[in-house]
């Protein structure tokens, strides 16, 4: 008659329970809701653009027709959802088509997906629209260098010296026009855009 050791049975149960816990932990672990570089590897849940517009599902062709059918872009994070992605890797960061464009002519916008590795920045932070930010960050979220606010090259603009808005003889990120999405600056080395948002941390 076989005798099963209570000690060995208890040890086996512990091993089984440990394995189940590890497996469940890996399964339940959420995707990192941040991404560096051009964010082509982003698989998080952000589904709102920089300006607060809801994203269109990648499987939908209305209101914006597009060539990003999930079946044609396997492994790029597309599917029956409206999460921000950069499937082609050509964008500067994760983006999406806009579900409700309203009167806007824009079909898509970049998303406010945070960077996992913070760019060199002042340790200060700012909340809300960050119009009160007075730190020394001078690099945008995409890695471009900010232009001095009192300079008119290479970007011409209408901003002048205004201490109340933090505008002066420097190239630090600011939000003098109270844009809802946060601090920004004109850029000196971006070949495509005149300005870009900055990755000023939220308080």
C-alpha cells in the first residue's frame, strides 16, 4: 500500500499555488502606458489626442478613410479599438484619427502619450495648462531644441517680452497663450513643424 508523504504533498501544493500566482500576475499586469522614441511600440490605452479629441477606431472607415486596416498591419498594435498608435513608425509619436472632427480640417492628431524616460528637465513641475511653469526645460517632447522667445528666426511670431507670462531672453518652455494641453515652444531644428509641446512633468 503506497503511502504519500504529507510533507511532499504540502510542498507540491505550495509550488502549484506559487506558479498560479506568478501566471496571474503576468496576465493581469497592464501594458506600460508610456513609450519613448517615436512610440511605435506603444500598446497602452490612451485614446485621446493632444487637444482632447476622441480617437476613431482603427477598424472604422468613417469619418476618416485610411489605409491602416489591422489585417494589413499585423503586429503593429492595431485592432478593434481606438487606442493611440504609430503603426508605420513614420510619425514623431503615437497618434490617431479623430472621431469627431467638427469644423476642423485635421483628420488626425498626435496623442499625449507620456515618455517613459524623462527628457532633461527642470525638477519643477506644473499643473493644469502649465501657464505658470517657470522652469528651465528647453527641449520638446519630440527632442527638438526650443527657440529663444525674443528671436524671430527661424520661426517668426508675435510674442514679446512679458514677465507676467514668463516670456524673456531665454528658450524655456512656456504657455503664454494658455493652451489647454500645456507648455510648449517654437523649435529651431524641427523640419516639419514650427512648434511642439514640451514634456513638463505634472505636479
